[in-house]
C-alpha cells in the first residue's frame, strides 16, 4: 500500500444510545444558534470522535 491509497476501512464505530441522548442536550453555545436535529448532530459528533480514537491518523 502506498501513502496515496486509503487505509482499509474497518467496521463503523458504534456509539451507545445513552451517550447520544446525553450529548443531544445542547451546550449553551449550541442552543444559542439552535439545531434542527440535536440527536443527529450528537450522533455525528460522537461517531467522528470514535473514528479519531480508532485511527488517530485518519483525520490528517
């Protein structure tokens, strides 16, 4: 594999529903600008975080 080839994709990380529910409670800064779907926003944030933990080089 060369550096221009993407790394093999592993299984999609999963975020426990209770973590999503807790994160869906908007922070004051988030509440100030609003969110059309706080739960989907929370899930996206947590999934991205899990992906960075699984492969710290993936975001570079």
